[in-house]
């Protein structure tokens, strides 16, 4: 047996580098975050050959004295942590004190820094000049990194092409730029400018978003500004119409730090759960602020993941806020109002819904004739509502026209044509009726709550010993979701009750998914099973709404069309059908003028 020996410091640093430095973008992240911590408001990043050959980060921060420079590249040396209290409430980006030490162990490093109280800087290049020496320099710090992984060939061979590596650098800097709008960023690759973002104040943040993500995102985005119980969420969530094939425009910041967190992603994904087309991904830029003591940023070597003290509260607050933003009818940009503290963390089944969602025309049921036909129109189509103009009647003034206007025709027995104050509104009648019916069914079901119903034949299935333990541990959580699961053996469980609407579902798959979600997402035990059951119920209600809504090739009267338009204006998420497709579009007078080249 080999004897136990102390590892040399150089090898320790290389091991640490393996945790911190994955690729050139990892180096850029560490250096830019150091610059931000130094108070810089201008940061310039230069990259050569994707960053493998050379990369440098220059800032105008407060700089370092000649005494501090050698410490900056020493392991576990930092200006940001003094004691355990500081570590438990980290407010800075870099605090581990090992980034520069790790980088210089796997690359050729040169560091130049100058404080504002002296007229020259100091340079340090381990292996070339091991002591700081005077050099001309601007105030701030320059870190130059060359030949990444030159002494760790096994790591270098796993790097991708120059284009791919630079792409990671580019995407990273764009994220950091969105998180820090008051800082100017400049990026160049092989001496060619790629990104040049001047600093902007809070009132002009949209300008930076447009430059980083494109004007298309901003045109489809809804603004969020919400706070409750010590949490503040700001940013933009794109309309489901803007959904993308990848997650490239999903940016989340916690106290200004770029993070990839399963809890946060799960909450946003749930908020979009029934308004996205299958296989598409939402786009958003969201920033969460909370007490640094309420979040642990020291759970991952690269600080890309975080852990919240009140994970359930954060999840619910985020879900509620995004849900409310997406639910605003009409598809316009909205600023979500600040929630009262006593509403921020309401359980899913107790979400307050506008009383108008139920609309007029009776309460829908869950079977038989009650679920067939567009529920509202069954009553409203019998007679033209007072005050709603017909085709031959003059339209009211623009001030009196509602957002979706008044119907003028049912084109091809598929599309409703309506006139509003802006121009022409085109509505897919079936898709719109489907959404209205679906939201009503959900509201009624949520009001009744979830309760289990005994299965005629209980469902038994085998599980691993660990899964059996988990089922036993979370038995109460499953019961709260209307599912009763008993452990009947070391590796066997039995499902005795599920919500009545799920009797025909694949019970074993449902329960396994609930358990898998519980074990994957770190939150309170009673949240996820309820969420999974809600999603399954929503799928059933969506199917009912689809079959019970207005069908194509059935001509609607003017009264029916106007009734549907009014219901859409009162209904959450009415601008998408249950499958994520749009329900209506507007053609403004200006657009029509351009079509027909009027004024040209």
C-alpha cells in the first residue's frame, strides 16, 4: 500500500484549476467578476484564438498595491472574506481566493495593476518576474493569460474549435453585461471588435437588452417588477409566441450573479407549462434580489448554482410572479404589480383568480353535456347583448371600443374579423374558445381542491429500496396531493387513492414521476407532487376544452363572436391556445397603409 503524502502546492493548484477552469470562458468569468468586485465601470476583454492562445481582461477598478499583487495569485487569499459571518452572507462575486492561483498554475499569467494614488503601475509575471516591478499603466488592473492548459495536455485536448470556445466567451460576456448594465463592456476576437456596450442607467436598460438579445425579444417581452417578503424580481419574460428551439435566451441572475439553478428553472417552466408549443423553450431575463444571508452561493466550485434557505418560498414567489405576467389578457407589455406579502407564497391550489374568469353563462362541469360546446356561448348566443353593435350598425367611437374590438365577419367560418381602435383584429375562433373554456375548467377544479378517490383495484409495483424509503418519507406529501401510497414491502408500494379525474391515467407512471420530481427539485415536500398532479389534471382539462369548444366550419353569429371577444379580454393567457399557438393577431392601420403603399 502506498504511503500517504502531502501533495505539492503546484499540484493542489492544478486540481483546483480543474474545478474552476473548464475552458477559456471560465477564465473570463473569474477575471470579469474580479473586475466587478473592484468597482470597475468599464471592462475590456480581448481574445485570441478562442482564448486558448491568449485572453486578457482590463478594467478601471481601484487596482492593487505592490504588496497586494503577490497575494492576489496566492492560494486562498482574498479581500472579500474575513470570517465565517462574511462567508454566510456573501455579497461579492469572487470570494474563494483561488481563481488567479489556479489560472497561473495551468497558463502563463501576467498581472499589471495601478491604484489612483500613484503615477505608475506594478507588473508581476510568475516565472518571468516573480516580484512586482514598476511599469507604465492606467488606473485599474490588466490580467493577461496565455497558452491555457499548456502544462496539462490532457485537459487541452478536450477543448473545442476556436469558434466554439469563443462562442462560450461571447455568450458569457453578454450575460454579465445584462446583469451589470451600469458597466461598459467591450469584447474583441483576433483584434476584431465583436461587442461594444456603453454603460446605461436603469431607465435605459431596454437599450442594452435590445443589443444583447435583439429587438425581437424586447418587442415580445413583458416587464416584471414584483416584490414580497424580502424578495424582489425584475426583468422581462417573452411572450410564448417568441418561444425558441433552445434555451439560449434563458438568463437568470441572483443578486447580480449569473446562475443555472434547477429550482428557478422549474418555477419558470411551470409558469409557462400550458402556453408553450411542445418542444419549445421560453425566453426570459430575470433578476432576483434577496438578503445575501438567505442564499448560499458556495455550493458549486464555479458558483454557478445556489441554494436558498427558503426554497419553497422562492419557488412559489417566482412561479406566481411569472404566472401573473403571462396571464395578463391582451398580450400587451405589463408591469406586474408588487404582491402583498401575504399573497406571495400562496399554494398553487389557492391562487386567487379574477372573478370574471368564470364569466357569465353558468358553471361548467366535468362530464356529459356540461363540457360540450363553448360554455359561455350556449347562453349568450340566444340573444344579441345590449350595446353590442351588429354588422349594419355604426361602430362606436374609438374611446368606447374594447381592446379586441367588435366583430364584423366570420371569415371562412374559421377566423373572426373585428375592428378595434388600432385597426383589424383576426381571431382563430376555435383556439380562442378553447383557451377560455380551459381556464374556466381549471378555475372550477382548483376551487374544489384535490381529494383522493379509492381505486377499485389498487395498483402495486416494485421499486428500489431507496425509492421505497422515499415513498414512506413523503407519504404525507403525496396524500396532500390526493394520492395515497403505502409501502407494503422492502421493495414494493401500493397506490390506493388518486384524484377522481386521474383514475384512467397510468397510475404507476404518475406516481413515479411525482417521486422523481420530488427527489430532483430541492423544495418543500408538498409542492412538487401537487404540481405534477395539477399538470396531469390540466392535460385532461385541456383535452376537454379542445373537444368542447367552437369547431371550424360552424358559423358564428355576431353576438357569439362579440361574446367570445369579451371573454378573451377577461381571460388569462387568452393570446395563446392550450397548445401554445396564437389565438389572435392585429394589423394596425399603419401596417395596412404600408401594404397598400399609401402615402408613398
